[in-house]
C-alpha cells in the first residue's frame, strides 16, 4: 500500500465519513491534536524502564481509547459510517478514574504546586497532559461549532479527555515515584 496518495496536496483531506474538508477545519484540528497526544503518550511508554511493562501496557490501552475517540472525531455527526465505529461510552472515563485512584494510593499527598519534570517518562507525561488540555479545548470548539450540537458520544469523549489530563498528571507523579524521584515542589 502506498503511503502517499497526493489527494491532500491542495489542502483538503477526507473524513472517515467520506466528506472532503480543509485540513485547517476544526474537526481536523481536533483529531490532529488527538493524534499528537497519542504520539506523546507513545513516547511516555517508550521512556519507561523495561521492568514497568504493566504500566507500558496500560498506556497502550489508553492509546487505543484515543484511536477510538479519533475515529468518532473523524466522522461527521449522524453519518452512516458511525455504524462501523466502536461505541464510545462513559466507560473509558470510569476506567481512567480507577487507574488514577490506584496510582494515587501509592503517592504522597500533594500539598503544593509541582514543577513538571523529573524522570524522562514523567516529563513526557506532563507534556502529554498539556497536549491533552489543548485537545480538549479544540474538541470543545468543534462541539460548539457543530450545528447538531454535542451528541452523546462527543460528550463522552469530552469527559474522557478531561479525565485523561488528570490521569496524565497522576501518571507523571507515578513515573517519578517508580524511578525513585520525588516531585519537584514549586517554591513560591
């Protein structure tokens, strides 16, 4: 299969639902940010030491959820192709909450702001968190601009993204914890 097709050479691309849109459309911007987030999360997993393979697999599981969300974002509301998509419910956000609680149980209570940094995996998790927040903002703009409003699936994706940024914050702290580093506290 050829990687290059040339069909996007004039600034247009095709959605999963078939429409041709500008590469600068809100929909493309939103799922482009989601793709960037997924890439940064891959870097987080790659930066983990081999002995943390379970955490690597957990991050890859989250990356799969991001691909599911991206498929929905690459499809216009009410398109016939939505029948081919995996349902996106409240379950991914709930799964993230459980993962946050599990990691948080082994971390010291946070009583002040921390500076992003520490182990490479933690630093990358902080980067992923900021990309996640941008993705969330861009997705809100997309939802607000859609004439159909926020369908139930997009509401679930927004909740998921909001919870994912919390997960990434705790993941960064957890990565530092696993590497034997404490948080870098901000001295105001």
